[in-house]
C-alpha cells in the first residue's frame, strides 16, 4: 500500500518549492540588470563576507539577515550574479509554499496548486523583478510561517513555535514585519490562546538570538541607530500612492504590473462577501495572515512594492473564485488554469531567444544589445578590482564591474539622505579617493518621478558634487540601456 506521504500536502508543497525555485533560478537568475537596489544587498553581502560589520563599516537601516545570506552565497560562489540570486529563487519557492497552503485552506488542494502555479507563471515572465531584495527574503520567511500555521493543527505546539521563529527572521530581514507579526500575535491572544504562547516563544527566541549576535559583534547600537534613522528619514521620502507605477505601463506587462494592486483589494472584497454569505471559519486565519502581511508594504504602496506580497493574496482570490464554480465545471476551470500557466511558462522559457548573452565579470547574463555595448565600454575603461564610487544610486554596477567602494555608503538616495550622510561620504572620499566615479546625474524631474514624496531641499548633494568636479575629470559617457551616466577619473590617476 503506498505511503500516505506520497499524497500528503507536505510532499506536494516540497515538490512545488523545488520546481518554483529551480524555474526561477533557470529563467530569471541570469537576467541582466543594473538596478537601483540590488547592488545594496550584493555589495553588502560581499563586504560582510570580507569581514566588515553591517551598520559599523557600511550603512544600512534594514535587518542583517539579507546581508548574512548574501555573504554566505558570496563565500560559496564569488561574484557570480546568477548564483548570488539563489536567495530570491529560494524565496519565491517559499512564497509558493505559503500561497499553496493558503489556497488549500480555503478551497482545497487543487485550488491551492492551480492558483500558485498561475501566480508563479506570471512572475517568471517578468524576470527583471526577480533581483536580490530583502523583501523577497522576508516574504519567503513569512510564507513559510503561513504554511506552518495553516498546515498543522492548532494544538501542534512545535509548528506554532516554528511559525514564531520564522516571523522573527522576517522581522530581522525587513523591520516592518514587526507590525505583521504583532497583529498575528494579537489575533492568537484574543481568538486562539493555545497558539499564542508557542508562537510568542518562537518569535522571542529568533529575535533575541539575532540581537545577541549583533551585540557580540559590537553592532547592536549602530543597528538601533539605523532603525531610528529610517524612522526619521525613510517614510517621507518613500511614501507612494496606492498602486503607483513610475512610467507608462507596457502593454505586455499590464497584468504583472497591476497584479499586486488589483488582487489585494479584490481579495478583501471577496472575503467580505464570503463571510457574509457562508460565515466559513476556514477563511478566518488566512484572512488574518494576509491582512497582517499587507501592513509590511507601508509606506511604499506602489505596484513594485506590492509585488513582493502579492502571492498569498492572488492565490486566495483564486481559491475564493474556485469555490464558486459548480462541480461540473471544475475540470474545465482546471484545464483553463493549466493553459494560462503554460502560456506564461512558454513565454518565459523563450526569453533567452529574445535577448543577447552578455559576458560580464559577474557571469554570463541575458540582456539587450544596448546593455552589451555599455558593459563592454565600462569594462574597457574601469579595470576589475578598481575603486569606484557610484553616485548617487546605481548600486548594481559594483557587482557587474567587480569593483570596490571604499566609502561607508553604497548609495545616496536623492530626497532621503541627510546632510550628515553627505558629510560622512565626503570624509571617506577625502581619506581614500576612489579611482573612478560613475555619476548618474538625475535631473530633478527624474527624482520626482522615482520618489514623488521626496524633500525638494535634498534633491542635490551640492558639496559632494563640487568635490567631485574639483578632483575628477569627465572621461566617458554612457547613453544607452538603463545605465546612463558619466565615468569620471581621478585627475592624478594615470
């Protein structure tokens, strides 16, 4: 007689995790991108792997786990970007596990599986969003906590404890998950006291363990200072209207861009209607977990930020709709769902045929011909191992060019960073001037487009720019691809 494990949700979830992680790594891991944010975590992980301390030796205001994970990958794989993106690939696999258990709790195994693979297919067709980001990692931890809470009985102390541990890891990746974890804890305290204590214990153990590590490293105080800095400066500069996209949405990616903004309010409307109609208690915990997850996007309600939390919402929307389909039509619905997934998967699988393979110092990547030309010109001018300051923000160049930044700050976001941050960068540059500066000279209109709530008084770092002009000369300009800027060379640099 076949083992029950062969038909268990756990095995299905593990197979889904493996397939989703491998598909994401194969189809998206090699995508060329010099993003604003990815290099923050790649360079921070590289610095950590080389013995530098987060918060002490380089600037950060998020949790340490993304840096520790990237440091481990950097130690294992060096500067190979496709392998450094394993953190995102595995996080997407974890999100699929949580989404599967959410859909299964509401409408059964078929709904959970089908909804999850459709969500995965949609995102695999948008590879530029599968870059390294702390929000992928924290969403992965949260998704595994969802699976632990929904996949085990309420009386299972060990799984509630594990869920608490995972929530603690999410907090020390993206600090806004503290609100999410707290809301779930309040729900258990009020409605399900048996879950509350093991959940609280697990969260306390993981949080205090990480605090202890930071204290032992001598970086706890600077970590707290980073959190306080974010509380004072981050929110105003990064407040986005709900569902905002910074430019015209390409027709090809309309669904992907707006999925996060569409599925979240749609889900709550469906849940409200379902509660009123069926009063089904199976909807309660998945709804609580999603409502709590929604808070983690604050204050960035733009479509990009909502992408990271869209998985559970989309699958729950799918599951609620699936419940309304008459039994006679469910096989048809399943076939249509598989056809939609196949369409997106085939589209993503054909991506390498639509792009150029670009040999870079960070590995062979898929990009367009303009990106290939820009990388060739930059590599010809800036040797590997050189010292470089990317100003103000295109941090992905550090990994792509295999160069080092000697300043404490890897970026200076216009509209957010303070005069003190500018002064700290100036002190570092005067102490050890980099050989090159890549100046991405944002017009004020671009600052407003990218960060609409930014303080106009912080758009330019005038003292730093004056120092660059005094000590560097413009050498070459890149005008193609998404890497637009000027390379400046130290005047006494041969």
